[in-house]
C-alpha cells in the first residue's frame, strides 16, 4: 500500500510541477477568488492556512489579503522533535520566515499567539492529490494527519488544488481525515455530497 501511495504521490507531484508558470498564475488567481468567496472560509473568524511552497497553489496572496483586512491568520510551524505542526497566529506578513525545508513559517513563538487545531473555524490544507469523496494524499510525512487527528469538532477542511491534482480515486486508509471541500481552478467540490 505504501509503495503504491509513494508512486501515486510522485506522479501527482510531477503533474503539478509540469503546469507552466504562466498557467499556474492564472489558476492561482481563480482559486484565490473562489476560496475568498466561499462562505465556509469567508465566515471563519479564525482560519488556518498554510504558506505555499514550490509549485503548491499560491496561498501568499490569500494570507496577505486576510492580514490586510485585519483578520487573524493562523499558520503552522514544523516541530522536528515531535514531528508535529505547531500553530501560531500571525499578525503581519513580515512574521513569516523560511523554516523547515525553506517553507515560510511563523517566526513568532510567544505562548499568547499559540493556537490549537480546535480553536480554528476552518482549515485550508495542502496535499499532493485529492478525490471527490474528500480523500487526500499528502507528502508522506504525516504532519497534517497528526494535526487533524486532534480535531474534536466539525469544521470545514478545505483543500486548494489545481484541477490536475484531482483524481477519480486516491489511496487512503481508515484513519485518514477527509477534506470537506476542494477548491480548484475550475470548480468547488463539496465532498460530503459526493
């Protein structure tokens, strides 16, 4: 199963990497517009986002938009010792600095800015690929799986992905947490209705 997942993940990432930069920029704008207009996201008082890296859907304009409108934004920081994600509220874009693998992370570590996954009203999460039932294949580190396993309430779990990352079916296991909505450059998929 894990070997299947690894080869599938590699294929999905190669497909995403192959999207030309100019095309990706257009797709990013479409995804940003759809996400910002999504009621589950726009009504969230405290959203969790991720800072994009490499060829992921560009979330930086979304983070900047929210910070510019004085909305609190929570972002993850990798804790290598515990192989987990720590969550911190960011109040200015300058508080993001390159962290684990060069991924932008909150530079703040003050306890009063620490947040728990159960404080979130919505979570935007990354992944290598998704299917219409909400199954997600991550990057293989299990960071988001561990974070979401602590979720004790029902919040919208929103994936942002290029249409090229949506498959008919992706490999999943019983403990995997499904996303509830996938926002692509072409459509919004409500997974619980799929």
